[in-house]
C-alpha cells in the first residue's frame, strides 16, 4: 500500500509540474478527481508516519488543492504532535494559510462554482420545479446539471456532474 501511495503522490506532482491531465489546473492522478486522489494518499498515513512519507503526502495534497484532503491530512497527522511539535505546528500553519488562500481565490472565480453545494441545491430545486410530476428519468442528472450550468454561465470544461450530492434531490430529479 505504501508503494501505491508513493507512486500516486509522484504521479500527482509530475502531472502538476509537466501540466499533464489537469482539470482547472488541478492534477487528477489515476482516480480522475482531486478529492478521491487526496483521500487515497491520505490513507497511507495509517501505514507509515515516516517524516519523509508524511511530507510527500503533504505536498501532494497541496498540489491537488483539495481542501477536504488537507483537512483530512491534518486530522490524520495529529499523532505526530507527540513526536515533533515543531513540524506539526509548521504543517498546520502552512495548511491553514493554503486552505484560506484557495478559498479566497475560489470565491472570486466562477471557475470553481461547480464545487459549491449551494449551487447544486439551487439547480436541483430549479430542475425539480420544471418537472415535478415525472422528473427527467433515471440517472439523468448529468444532462440536467449540464443544461442548468450553461444557463447560469458556468462552463464545466469536460467535467460531468451527475449528482446533487443529496439523495432526496437526486430522486426527485429522476422521478419527480
């Protein structure tokens, strides 16, 4: 497992360095989605807390720009607090600065609106109100979300959003 995590980290870093397979400037690893890659590499912390391994995972999370991944990383490295307080505090400070920086950068950019759950809910309610009785059909979320994102002027750039991240809203979209 450690070898797979190291290879995934190196792939993510090389994707960023050489601009391979980037979606909105973010590497995708072999999973095709930054949060999934981040979750996988963070699980490597259960198998080793070697400082070099931890730093490799940390920098991979920064390259992925996954706020969820960085938060997960911070939670998983808490046992390091007892081994090296200086490194732990440094990583927490860097992570918070970076997460805040990503948040500020994303608030000013419509490029990242596709990650906003509030936008998903608004689009889902809009779609449901247009077809409240019969819906759009099973597994039709990708078509509905693509149409609705175009209406509000957000280009998904080869991304497919097929769920609202809310099971009840998804069922209402599909079946009314």
